[in-house]
C-alpha cells in the first residue's frame, strides 16, 4: 500500500514537473517570438507619399542631451526653443517639383569678459532637390559646384515629422567656443510641424 502511494506521488510529481518545464519553455519561446516581432516592427520602413511632405514646415522642438537654462529664467529645459529665440525661423518648404528651401540657424556659446554669452548667429537659407524613399528623406544641396547629400530617417506623426541629429549636424546648430554652462551640449533631435496658413 505504501509502495503504491509513493508510486502515485512520484507519478504526480513527475507529471507536475513535466507540465512546469513545458510551460516555462513555451513561455520562453513566446517571449522570444514577441521580442523578434517587436524588433521587426521597429525596423520596418514606413511608406510616405511625396504629397505628405509638400508644403511649409516650421520647427517646433529642438531637443538637446541635457536640461539647460540659457535665458536665465531659472527654468531648465531640454528643448532649446524654450530657452532661446535663435531657432524660431528654422523651416522647410517642400515643393511638388522636388525642390526645397530650408532655413536654418545657429546659436553661439562663448565666454566674454568672464560672462556667458549666448547669441543668435546669421541664419542660412539652403535650396536644393529632395526625394523620398519609404521613410527616408534625401536632400541634395549644391555647394561650391559639389552636390552634398543628406539622408534623414523621418519619424512621422499626424502633422509633424521628427528626426535624430548626429554629432556633426549638432555642431552646425551650436557653435560652442567652450567655457560656458552649456558647453558640450548636443542636439539630439528636431521636430517640424506643418505650417497652417
């Protein structure tokens, strides 16, 4: 009797252990598949129609890698548009004939007479051609008889687009001479919204 009781307990324990291991393995496989699907979705290209970009766009955020207080209001922000008016004129105009005009600005960061000076630099207006492949915008600008290509991966929302900014591009927006509380600041992303007429 004792033997049959032990045999039944062993059988129950073995069954329990088998079910437990099966469920753990099944769950692990499901999680792996889920992670693979999430990664695939993040890497999938989004198709954007050319007509989506046609029109006027104005900058609505310039995000940097840390909070700063450039305007002295004691409110720190990682959005430079809340700290300076230097970038307010930045814009894109995309035309149906595949040409564009881009207005860009820069902020000077320096120390003068032991005081921090944050100053707006002269804006630049660039013109060129554009093309769109899936969610990648290609800008072609001719400078000194040479065509320069810029490739921008767009992140879309309803009436805006955003993109990441690399270190070299960041230096075009921030002319850092060193020694200020904002020295070493890096622009990490820009967002533009459709301009309503």
